[in-house]
C-alpha cells in the first residue's frame, strides 16, 4: 500500500492525483483505472479523497468516468500527455530555432502563450545588482509573466533587464520572448550561466500556477550575457515539474581509469 502522508506540504488528494497522473502518462492503466475501493486501499485514504483526485484527472481530460462502467484513460493520457507537452517545451516545433542554450527558450516562446502580470521600472535589488554588474538601485525593467501550454500554466518567470536595454511594453512581452526582443534591439546574445534547484510554491505562486500551496517547483535562475560578456538579463523561472523537464545528453571522456560525464550538447532550458 502506498499510503499518502500528512507530513508532506500537499493535500492527500493532490498526492493521489500526482501519482495517478504519472501512472497514466506511463500507460499503466491500459485495461482501465482501478475502482474507488481499490484506490482507497492502495493509498490508505477516504473515498472523498479518491473522488477529488479522480475529479482533477477528469477535468484535465486524462480519464473518463462513466457510472456503472468504471474509469478509463483517454488517449491523450498515454499518447499526448506529459511527453508531448515536454517536447513542445523543449523546442520541438517548427518555429525559428537558436543554437545551443537558446534553442529551448525561443522554441518555448513560440509554442506557448504568455500572460504579462506586470512590467515596470524599479531600483535594482542588491541581490541582483551584483549579477547584472550594476550599482545597487540602478534602474532595471522588472517583468513578471506566466507562461501556458495547452494543458495550463507551466511557469512563472521574473526577469530584470538593465533599463537602457529594455524599452519593452506589455504588448512586446506578450508577443515575443525577451531574448528575441533583445536581439531585435541589437543585443548579440552570447552565453548564459544558470543554477537549477527546487522551491516550494507559496500562496501567490500556487494561485498563478494552479497547484497546491507547498507544491515542489523546479527553480531555474539564469544570467544571460552578450557577446562582449556584459550581463543583459537576470531571470528566475519557477516551473511545474509535471509539465516541464530539464534534459541533457552526456558523453564519457578521459582515460579508461578516469572517465567522467560531460555535456555532449548544450542543455535544454526554458525561458
């Protein structure tokens, strides 16, 4: 029995929902989803908890529930599901592509839609000024956006760009990724550094990304540089891990007694 626990910062129904969602994407239930009683025993929860979890899956059109006939997975769960959504995120469409690290940010921007929450000029915080090589309090354009796939909200993105480089309005930010706007403005984007970790969703992030408070999010903090090695963008992206994955390809190098894994290609990342 895979009993869910109250120790995690997620409601029990959401824990059940996440496990079943992954199993659906893996094609576990080709013969049909177990009934409510079986799921109650498996997860050690009440019927109302199971029904709420199944309701979320039905709302996402991953299952169909028919009274008297049980619950069956819909084709999207085994076929389209997370894998295809992740292909969209990783830049697998027909849009314009940028080489290396920036392929995925541009592909992501061209194959999703964005809601601009805010864009304004603010004094650069001390924690970001160092990364952008600016004096503390220097004017920067701060933008906050939520990006959506066809399945729903994917990411909450906060960016800081030196004001001299960022005469971008809401319409610009809703229409194009910032990297493309910078390129349009004459900035020659060169490289980026980034740190990947995890973070729990607070009340605002939970509301924006349609997850439970306390849900784990993938955190990507990035600094983008131009070809003269000047920082041109600081970014914090918070992603739903059920709708986004970070993937790299590795190769072994070195002598037979001291081989290590290194990136064969620049990593896919999201903007």
